[in-house]
């Protein structure tokens, strides 16, 4: 509860920060990227690690783009008839610090827009101590409350640094796993945004690398009836496929890109640690929406 109070107490001041950050983010130049989520071949165990070396090799994988700091991190996704699964594998994060976190944001009605709306959902795993992470929290589906611990309805989220089965690296590092019930998503296609943030020195990495305050810029998540192997074959045989933005699983050896000078200039704002900025981004979205609701706008 202390952590929850701390987050809530930060909302007002961080709203200002959020506005400042928003003003520094360049608009996305191209249309949102469509990303196909393959049907799973192997079940997921939400334990915050690669339960086996094959647990996530049937998932689509994408590097996160570092807007602040450098590193190597990926997110992977797949689905079955009931759930959407996300892995965030922060390969280079071998030193865990308080405040490190991973966030999955969904536009559940895919109505986009230039600002966050009631249906937009965020799930967070945050490290409360260097050794203990706390479960998922959510906001969205507006009933007036802010973050909650472990929302009901089948959500699951865990993190660990146990990497003995991780094909990227077996050196201990931060790994996050999420289960999100598909019933949460109200349309066949949903806006999607994934990110990590934290660290004393500061890091902030995203997919897609866009302004998160505007759902228009989020990726477009589509659940496919095909497995990853089938999707990859489709891409290979049809270069004009809409799946062309989905990298093949060879991305397992791909390194995350860095994106300094992309227009996202957190470092231009003095006096705020990036950890606070990351939480502030989310808190700012909450506060802005609450302010508008209270003022009737
Ligand atoms: Ca697992
Ligand atoms: Ca929405």
C-alpha cells in the first residue's frame, strides 16, 4: 500500500512533467505498425522466466528501442483461445534496481485518439526491492480508481532474474511475463504499446518507439489463426503480405536498436530521474484523464 500511496502522491507533480515530456516527443511520421500475434504451439507458465528453452520460441519477437540509455531487450507475444501472452526479456539488465519495471498498454476498443481514454488499459510489473517484484496493476475501464494490485479477471504477471533456460543469455537478468485475458479486448485489432524503464543511470525502451500519450501512435495488434512457423512461411512466400513488419524468429540473434536523437528528449528535462519519468508517464496519463473528467471536458 505504501508503494501505491507513493505513486498516487506523485500524480500531481508528474502531470506537469508529463506535459513537458509530451511537448518534446515528435509526432509519428508513418501509420501505426500492424503486428501479427501468432497462435501458440506451447503453453505458457507465468513464472517470470523461460520455464523451458522452448517456451517462447513459438512467439513473435521484437526488439525494444532504447530512447534513453542503451541495452538489449525484446518483447515476445503469442495467444491461445482465451489469453494473450507477453514476454519482456531485458537481456542486458543484469543489475536489478528498485523501480525497474515493464509495462504493457492496450487500446481495448482500438479507437485511437490523441489522448488516453477510459478503455485504455495498462499492466505494470515493478521491482519494489532489488530482489522482489510486485504483480501487475492496471488502470482503465474507468471506475475512478487508479492503480490496483493484481486485478481480478484472469490477469497474471511475474518477473524474475532466473535465466537458466533463456536462449538469449543464461546470465541472470530481468524477465517479465504477462497473461492478459482476450475478453479484455473489445475489437479484433487493438492498440499495443510495450516498454521498460528505471535505473539510477536511467533507461527507457519502447515498442513501438512513439509518443505513448497518443493511442493513434501505438502498434496495431492482430491475433492470427496461424502459428509463427505458418506466419513466417506466409511472409516468405508473399512479399506484399501485411505481415511484412513481423520479423522472423531469426530476431533471436538481433540486437536491440538504439535511438538517440529521435526527438524524445527526456534528458533535456533536468532534475528528474528516468525511473520517475517512466512512472510519471503513466501517472500523468491517469491524472490528465481524471482532471478532464472532473472538469467535464
Ligand atoms: Ca514462463
Ligand atoms: Ca481507446
